[in-house]
């Protein structure tokens, strides 16, 4: 399955845009490993999943594992742009109690900037 991960790094925040319709077991580990590598040495990470229409259980597990690794590394994270039916799944699984989700990438970045009291990265 083809996917694209656009990384917009700065010294404070990394923005990762994942372009993929189906986030499944066959690609989730590789995608999140790339994103984790890019986030090392920063304070925060925003992951834009706006193009994703489906997430399987393995990919959700990988996302939770990524969140744990980021927290343990002191890196704040927000997941941005999930479609309403996927946010319903997030709420049903109560993932918002262990991870931060935002409506879109801009809101996610602003939330991280406010939380960490850092300057907004150049757009």
C-alpha cells in the first residue's frame, strides 16, 4: 500500500502529514517509526491524519504505542484532522484520555504552542 509522510520539522515542533486512505497493519509500524525518528530532539509533534478514512485495530495499537514512546521521551503530541467517524471510534475507545486530538492541523499546532509556551513555527 502506498503512502506519503510529509515532515515539516523545526527545532521545537514537527508537523507530520500522512497521506493515506487506509491506515492498516501493513504500513502503520513503518509510518509511525518514520514519524518518531523525525520527532527526536523536538518538543512537540502534530500528526495530521485528515486523509485517513479507515484505521484498523493494529494501527490504533501502533498509534497508542507511539504516544507512549513520545510521552516517555518528553515530547508533546496531538493527532489532528480525524474524520468524524474515526473520532467516534476514538471516543468509544476512550483514547482521548491518554492522547490529545485536535480538529485540524492548525488547531493542533496552536494547542501545542500554547501548551509549551513556545513561538509559532513559520508556516
